[in-house]
């Protein structure tokens, strides 16, 4: 009897990448090809037949398929994509059969059923025609009379090419987010997960795999981002037979009731044949176009001023008006009032030990309410934003005293505080309704168009009043609350903050518009992390602020030009005490804010590149307009250079047939202590003309830089 073979293909939009799927006798499909785009005439059945592998002695007579959801019931001995048990602890050894397929050029949906256990499975893989990102998700439905415990449900599993020998992921802590880790891919399971009700600073749910050396401008690579970060697991497995797989899903046990469905969450894949920059281009375009929904897409990304590092909890309306005046004078366009504005008369918010949950204006600090300050800010031509931490409560608060059962604090055992606070139990509808009404009332009675939504502690012992696990339900309630606020206040922009970069993923960005990448305002630290985060996030989405001369989180001192240039490469803002600015720094800050405003629109819609560098102390990033008409090159030196001279900066992404007029924007920063003689055209003249071909092949030779300094080159096509 001849096996029945079915095949399908999926072309991933602009990534020039094709996947070919094959199913034998209606089993769940496997990926038999993932690589450069195939010709329309490609014979898919040939790819399936060529994927048959030999078997060594001492093994089973058949290699278990590495399908889109590997099944223990088919003899798969690796990390299975679905792990179910019934109430007596018996595993569900599934053997799903595909019953129908919805296929289009850019989407595939497989519908399968398990005839014995009466389960239904939907596997979805789709991409937008203008995108290089493939979105994948799984859903399981219980058609039986049993109740199933779901220990694990992965998104559809994609294989990792066996030529890929290195992976990159991220670790970190508070003020040290997006620290890259590179490791060789080895046999076994490499697993990372977070059960914190947020990603955590050390668990950004992104993974990159590729060929050594995993470069920015060359080489094959792929990346996946899982968008259910509040409680997630990502696993990379290299099987003994050499095959590899990546799985992602919810890291919490759930129950599948009769006639109910469970969803895996969404993961987003992209592929590149020219290094990690292309991964960034695909993700950035996708986030801008298909994830983030700005209140006014035509508006520029306004320059923020956040008062936190200027006042902390010491709120004084005259001092705040002074800060607003100073911020407006250097070019800020939005004033954000941070923590400390709220609290009852009996329990004011003077430090982080009290008042969370009491979302009413502190009448001692603001006798006439917030409106006089808001009107002052608006009269200066700035918009007004407000800090909130809706999911949290202090035990020393009116809310906790009136509703002690609303605190997520199950039982009488010892519970760990974080920043002197607890989570509210968002599994209770009355809690969510109270928080919604509190925020709604504030937004209805004030001219507020921006919320900084903070989340300053991890979840621990995350169970509801009955002792049932609650992380997934809490997460779903948070996102539903955000969506409700967005629906009823569509003019309000929301920033996701969680002690800095503790909650960043595409799911939260579906209802927010900006992420606070880190509480670190140390420009050196920021420059490093922004040059990693941009793979997954467009610069219009991550906040980047100019901090104090002496960084509050590192005590390191850095010149204003360096701080401002780093901030220019994200969504620019200011986070310092304006009274501490001397006239020279004020003038420098004004200059770079003006430059940001000049270039931000095309920067935020163009392409962002990181250049490969042989110099350990150098880190260079380039922005190129979508039509290649201009570029900005930000070249930083983070330490004392090792070499006796500087290497050329070979640009990428330009029109090689065009000529560009290039200038060194900040050549006044040349330090005679660093450079003796440098008769370069960009030093001796205001500008020089280079062809795009020359800039990309020969490059630009920059002057020496002192540590924590940066050059800015601007090129414009003639």
C-alpha cells in the first residue's frame, strides 16, 4: 500500500523565504524545507521524498516525525509539543489526523482531530504580504467528556537548520536589560522561562539562531519572539539524530474543560540571509505596521520630559512648573508627572511604602488638584502625561484596609513583598472594575493624553483566593483592562514600564505604544542595550532619555553630547533635573533635540543597521531613509581604543549609484588630546561628496574618540 502524501508551501512575504510542509497519511505536517524562496514551479512532493533519512542500527525502525506539534503517541522521544493528562494522571498519547486545510499564498491553517481521545487541534501559520514575519499559534479543543490537565501546549514547532551552530538570547537585571548571551547549540534541551507576571529583566522572550559568527551584515539567521511574556517558556532542543526544534508556550499548568479551548499564545518568526540587521528590518516593520496602533499615526514621536529623577517623591507645584518651563525651553513636547502625586489625606504617598491603589490626587501636594499644573503645561505648548501602577497595592493604603481580600496574598503563610508592595488579585472582576473606574475618572476629569503604566514587582505564590494558579488569568485581565482603556480613551498613549524593561513583548504592545527599555540613564549602558533591543523593537517604540551628567544608576559621568546622541536613536526624552543644566549643556541639549525633530520622521520609518566592527571599544549604528535619500551614522567609543588608529566605518544600505554629501555634524567635539594630525576632508571642510559605493566599500575614517563619546555623520543624496 502506497502512503498518501500531501504537501503545501508558505512564502514569508518580503523575507524571500519559503517553507514546505508535508503530511503522510494525514499525520500532522512536518517542515521538509525552510530556506531561500523557491520558484513557483518547485515540485513540493520532491522535497518531501528527499527528506527521508537513513536509520542506524540500534534505533527504532522509524524516525518519529518532528511535526508541527511533536507527539509522544507517534514515538517522538524528544520534547513533545503537547503534554496532556487526565484527572487520574494518564497521559494523552495522541495521534492527530489532519481533516482539512485552509491555504493561501501567505497563510496556512491545519485542522486536525484525535479520533480516540476526541480532541481537536488548530495550527495557524500566517504572514502579511508586506511583511517578513511569520506569526504562528496553536489551539486545542476538548470534544470529549473528560477534563484534561494541560502541562504544555507549544505554538507550531519550526525546525532549526542543522547548519546553524550558535544561538543568542538575553539576560540581565534591573538597569542591565538586553544583555546578549551567545552559546553554541548543543545536544539536549535549552530552556528559559518566566513566571513573574512580566517578562522580568532577565527573560526577554526572544531567541536568535544562526551561523557562526552570527554577524550583523552577513550570514544566515532566524529569530523567534514569543508574545505572552507574563508567563512564558521558550525551548530549543537538539535531538540525538541532529534535528533541532524551537517551542514556545505558556509556562503554567492549565485545565481543559469539556467543550473548552486553550490557546498557545502567539510567536513571531523571521528569517535572514544577510545577518541580524535583516531580522531587525522585518521585526521593526511588522511592529510599526501590524502591532502598535498609535492614537494618531501621523503625529511625530514627541520629546518627553519625565520629572522622576528631578523630584522623586518631593512634589511641589512651583518646582514642577519650573521644570516644565525649563523642559519646554529646550524643546520638550510632553511633560510626564511620575510617582508621588496620589494618596489620601490620612495616607499620603511620600515614599514607596504606602498609597498604591489609592488613585486620588493628594490634596496636600495639590490643593487645587492636578488641573492647574496641567493647564500650565498645556499653556507652554506641551502635552501632559501621568504615571500609574494599576496592578499594585501597598498594605499601608486605604484600598488594602477597606478590601484586604483584594490583595493577591493567599493563606496565612509568609508572603514576600517587593518594593514594599503586593499584586492585586486581578482574577476578581470587582478588583479590575475598581481599577478601571479609578483610571477612567482620572482621564475623564483631566486633559491627560499619556499614561506611564508601571509594574514594579514580580509575582510570587500567584494563586487566587481558592489556591488555584492565576498567572494566566491575571495576565489576560491586565491586557483586557488595557484594551478597555484604549477603547474608551482612544486619544491616550500608553507606555509599558516595569521597573524599566521588565515587561516588553508584542502582546503588551498591542495595547500600548511605547516601552521603557530600562531605568538606567547611563548612556553607555543604554547604547549597548539599544543596539540589541532594536532587533525586535523599532526606535519609535523604545523610550531613550537624556539623564543627569552623573548617572543615578551607575554614578558614571558622561558629556551631554554623548547622552543626547544616544537618546536621539530611540523615542527621545529627558529624565534629569533641569536646574542642574549649565548653559553649555543646555545649548547642546537644545541642538540635539532640534536635530531629532528634524530627522525623527524618516528615522522612525527607515531602516536601522548595526555595523560589524573589529574594534572592541567601538559600537556603530546607522539609520537609512526608506528611499535611501539620506543617512545618519552614530559611531560611539565606549572605552580607551586599543589600536593606534581608527578603522574605516563601512556603511550599508545605501544607493551605490548615488553621490552623498556627507558632514561630520559634531566635529567641534574633536579632542586634541585624542587626535594629533587628521587632514581629512570632513575635518577640513564643512562637507565632502562620496559615492554610495565608496561609502559602503571603502568607508569613512572617523577621528579618535575619548571614552563615552560619539560621532554623528549625516549624508544626503545629491
